[in-house]
């Protein structure tokens, strides 16, 4: 039998196999097939054969669900190892069968069925004034024969109403019998349950794949342990630290470090503990999982100290390569839009204050440009301006970067320690981009710094006074994160004294051409190329582009025009042709369905861009100027 595949909402579906231990009428078959109209499921009906092995042979391994009843269903479910849905016997089915034998004069009526079917009939009773009705069950064929023999011996039976096995056995004792059949309502209920079983299976598979994607994309090595200290799963990075993972799933055999074993046995969370495993220094975190208050296992995460130090070195180079100077002022913000002009005036007022500023804006809208401008318009303009992207660091690195550390606080710490960015920004401004990526635990630490105006280095014993103005930025509404429990409300109020909301470029189209002309002149100087245009009409095609990357994307497009434009004079036809050729692939990539909200459409766009990108994850993040943490938040269901 060929495998038949159907799709529903992107999920691959196979056949539902119905094997009833009684003859289905044409009407029943027709109604069940009709039930599947406009629904992407195929129902296949198979005749019951004896012995049951013959029936089993007709069911392919690709079947999604078996729908059957009684001993036959139990056998098929056990042997085929395919999800099984039981056809119930409804009260009406049983009442109808008893009534049919009653009107024929039978008064000692016995209902005898497999135990699973009887469970369906336990919720009701039958009352006939001049007849006795017994409801009996059996588990095995041996039980069935014993029940029949007892009934015959005590003369308690005129007729047996039962399932197919009971009827066939009763026939051997020359008893009158009637096969009980599940009615149409029961068949339809079973079919709906089969559909739900398939849908739940694929939903579960989807969740598992999402978790695997998250697990294998993490920078840390991860081991997941169940409540019996057996390793359930792990990622590739874990194998590099624990080579015995491929040989055993026993936690104690794989992880020989007594400190880590103690963490698991003690069922307590431990964070950022420095331990040695397999002759390697690692930073370990243990998080205990619980279900209904009971231990359900643990998740352990490990970071090699060498990797942390290499990442720290890379981050320090990136943080300090610009120096501690704010280069931009409000005059560098190109705009003719009245709302943007009003926003600049508001920001200039904020600059005269010492209050914390929270800047909202999508990627590429110029949040740091505003932050630098506020700094340069304030009385702190001659002092340091320090910026840090919170989404690019783990919690442990973020702490050492902002707070600094003392000598000997961990292996590899610099002699004499290292001042944190809060200290370096003393009497100046600290700009924290993607503040929405900061963990709740670290928000608590930062809240204390803001309240007390002092910082303690990692491993230090004294508090260092700091005078720093904080400007934060986020590309998502933090109020939504508060509702989801991902952001502390008290910390939000502390950092959002003075809010700014930068408009995306698509909402201020009057700025597109002035910005394009500004970038055009800048890029021509950089590339040492001179282009001409008669008026601004050649740039009108830019007004119809969505600019999801905002000003940063516009600048990249203009740079590409300067480098690749085939003529010296820019014309409208030439720009339109440029979009058709140079941006053809990009247009194809951003075709997305219209969803309920812009947030959902943005998430769909990021997914399409990422899955069609041919380079590495790091190259993707570099191209679109986002951190890996932000990338996974944008494309996960998460969430």
C-alpha cells in the first residue's frame, strides 16, 4: 500500500485506519467519509480478519492512527505500536441491543464484553421488570470461557450480547448471541479523537524541534538530567567538555566532578560556579526543574573559561575601539519631519536634566545617535560617553563588563583587576542598548547601582561611588515584557523617567529623500565617485520601499547605488531598474503574509531572511547589525 501524505497548516498527515470488529453499513462509511470533507485527512477502512495477525498485516507502518475497539484494538495497538483510539460503546448502543433481544422474548440477558468496552457502559444501568440484565467483562480468552461455563452451569443466560470475541466463543457453547455494534455517534466521536491525536502529535513534534533548535544554538554546553539522574539530552558543545556522553547516559559516569554531582543530589540552584572537569576550567550553572513541587531533573550549563576570556577580549576590543567619545550632536540628525523636529527639541530639553532616558526605536532608527547628541548637549559633554549592547553578552560577562572585577576573582582575571564601564563612565554618560535583553536577576543588581550610585566589583569587598547618567534603548515595548514577567517593573520606572520614541523611517517618508541625498554625497566622497541628477524625482522610487532596516538600510542601499550604478547621471528609470535587478533577491526574501499584527509580520520576515541566508549565523548578524540573542528572540516562538 503506497504512503499517502496530506498537509494541514504545514503539518504532514497520513491515513487514519478504521478497523471495526463489526460490519459497518454503507451509510456509516458514507457519513465518516463525509466527516472528512474539506479536512486534509484520509480515512481507510479495513475488514477484521482472523486470526488478528492477518488484520495487522494490512496496516502499514506509516499509519498515523488506528481506530478500533475491544480486544482487537488492544492487540493492534500493542503489536503495531501506532497511536490507538478506542471506539466507545454508548449507553444508547447498549440499550438498543438489549431492547432488540428483549422484544424477541429473551429474559436472561447477559452483556459480555472486553473490559475496556465495559468501562464505557459502567455509567448507566438497565431496568426491565420481567428480565434480568447482567453486565460482565473479561480480560483474556481463558477468562471468557470460564464466565460462559459458569453462566451455563447456573442457567443464568438465555442470550449473550457481546463483542465479536465473546459472540464467537458463545457460539461454541450453542448459546444465542447478538453482536453489539457502536453507533454512528460513537464512530464520529472516535474519528474526531483520532484527528486530535494527530494534531497533538505534530504540535508536540514542533515543540521538540523548537527546543532542540534552542539547545543546539546556545553558546554554552548544556546537559539535561531527569529526576533519576539519567541524561536526557545534551548539545554538541557538551560533548567537547564531556567526551563520555557518547558512551553512557548515567550522570555520575559522565560527570566526575564531585561539586557538580553535589549540585544535582542537593537539588538546589547554583550559578556561575568555577569548577574543573576533564582538566578544563569551566563556569557551571545548575538549575533544578520541578513539577508539582517534586524534583523533575536539572539543566546544567557550562562555559569554558578559555572561551569566556576570548569572548571578553573580543568584546573589549569592540567596546573600546571607538574610544569613550560621543561624536554626534543634534545637528547630525537629518530630518524635515515635524514630529522628528519636535522629538529633537524634547531630547534637547532632556539633555539639560540628569534624569534617566529610555529611547524606543526599531533597528536602524538612530537610537545611539540620539544618545550621543543628548550627551553632547549636556554639562557632561567633556566627560566619557560609554556604550554597551546588553544583548551581546551573557549575564556573567555583562556583570564583569559593567562592574569590573578584582584580581583573583576568577581564573584568568587580570593582575590588579579591571575597572568596569560604570567606573569608566564616571561623571559622564553610560548608554545601554537593547536593555530589554537584560535578565531580571541582573536588573535587580543594576537597580541597586542606580539607587545607591555606587558599584562593587566582582570579587570586591568595597563599594566604589560613581556619578553616571544612564541612557537606555530598546527595540521592543518594555511594558509588554513587564506583562509577560520578563522585565522588572521597578527597574523600568527607574530607567524611563524621560522617554523618547523614534519614528521608523516608513512613518516619516518626507525624510527619505533628504536622507538619501545626504548619504549620497557622503558615499560619493568616500568612493571618490561623482554622480549627477537633475532634481529629486529620480529618488521617488525610494518612497515605496518598506525600509525595515530604517536609516541604516537606506544608507547601505545608497552606498550600493554609488558603487554599482552604471551611469554618471541618476535617473528615475535608472533607480527603478536598480531596484528590479540589484534588489530582486531581497524583494523575494521579504514576501510575507499579512498577519494580525506588525510584530508577527516582523517575526515572519526575520525567519524568512535567516532561513534563506547562505552564510553563517555570525555573518547574518553582522549583515543586519543585530546580536545573536536578538536574532533568536525575533525568530523563536517565544519567546
